[in-house]
């Protein structure tokens, strides 16, 4: 049981770390990230913001 608790605790720490990293990347490098994705997909900046917000929310719900 202790092994399972430690494993889940590390999973939680890693997932929180990814959420924080994702947030920092979007705050600091949003124009660069948008430009890169705009090359692959023809989306507007508003669509990019909406998709990023939705994906961030879904990931956060799954982590919790």
C-alpha cells in the first residue's frame, strides 16, 4: 500500500509540474508557440487561445 501511495504522490507532483510549466510557457512564449502552431494548423489567435484554455482545463480536471 505504501508503494502505491508513493507512486501516486510522484504522479501528482509530475502532473502539477507539467501544469505549471505549461502555464509559464504560455505566459512567457505565447507568440512563439502560436506562430509554431499556426504553421501546422490554420487557426486564428482567438481559436488558439480557446483551444489552449480548454486543453489546460481538461488536463487540470484529469489531474485532480
